[in-house]
């Protein structure tokens, strides 16, 4: 029987690497448990304080799935909470978004060879999509990372979460203690996190282990206690506008 060349090309399964991907940083046990849950769900809300390794874990999962050809693209989005619209910034879209996505790039460079990651970016395998550009798109066979999601509004969160297509996973990283919106109640992260138990395929995980210097935990505890006692922040810590 002769082979149909066209069908062979269309239905030919992509060759996957035989060996596991070797990352420069290994996940700890908490992250490994979280990773298993993320891989078992369609959308995961990944919470945790500063330094808990949320973004690094999301990047590790995304790169691994990309390199083993378990997804076709990695999509990165992050809200631009700033006094100026990115449309007024110089450069193309990637250059405009560069200040906001640098933390994600740095996590990827920590995990894997920088040249390899940058080639994936230049080839479009890793794509930056501003939140305002997400509307109308459907992401199929992709891993979508939503970073700093505590600064995503309710309307934006609904729009982002409903972009997910077949064969994709979305990891939404956020920290309720770092909301930069004018009104904290406008943050859509906490609402969707609380709703996770109501929807199949939607998971909510909180990382608790600190990956930075031990002083970070003490500082976070200090400020959390102060906020509970009524501390509010002014424009400067030295002008007397902070109150208890």
C-alpha cells in the first residue's frame, strides 16, 4: 500500500525528547506538589507572598511543556499598572512591555540557558501579550502565564480566563498583599481564587515557603501587622502622611 504523503505530514506525531529537561534550579517539595495540581487542572490560581516562587514555578512548567513539545506556545501577560499608557512608550510591543515582563524573563534565565530562551522569544514560541490585547483571542495548545494578577480587575480577569482554548493551561500568579490598584476591592484575583472550589478544572494553591533572604518573611510579617492596625501609605514615608 502506498503512503499518502500529505496525510503522513499532517498526522505525524511530533518527536518528543527522550530525556527529561534539565533545569538549573530544582523545585522544592512544596513546588513539586503544586506543579502536580497545576498539571491536573485547566486553570490554576497560584497565590503566595513575595519570594514564594510563584513566577519561577509557572515558568518552569511552561518551559518544560514547550521543550517536550507538550504545548506549542507560551503566552505571558501582566497588567501594566502605571501612570502612563504603554501606547506612549517608545519602541515596538515587546519593547513597550519589557519593563513589566523582565521579572518573568529573569526567572526563565535562572531556570534554563538564556540563549535558548531568547531564541524561543524571537521565534514567537514565547509571546508577550498585554492584558489590553487579550480580548478576542483564543489560546490553543498553549501555557498562559498571568503574572502580578492581583492588579487585574474583575472585568479583566473574566476576559483573560475565558481566552483559554483546547489543550491549554493557564497559571494565574498573584499576591493579595501587593495590590497596586487605586481600590483594592477592584482586584479580580481574590474573587476567582475563592471560586475555585465551585468549578471543575479550576484550582487554587498558596505557596508558603520563602525563597529569598530570611529577612523578607520578617518584613512581610511586620507590614501585615501594621496594616491590620490601620497603617495607610502616603506618597512618601517621610512626609508624615502614613497613619495608624
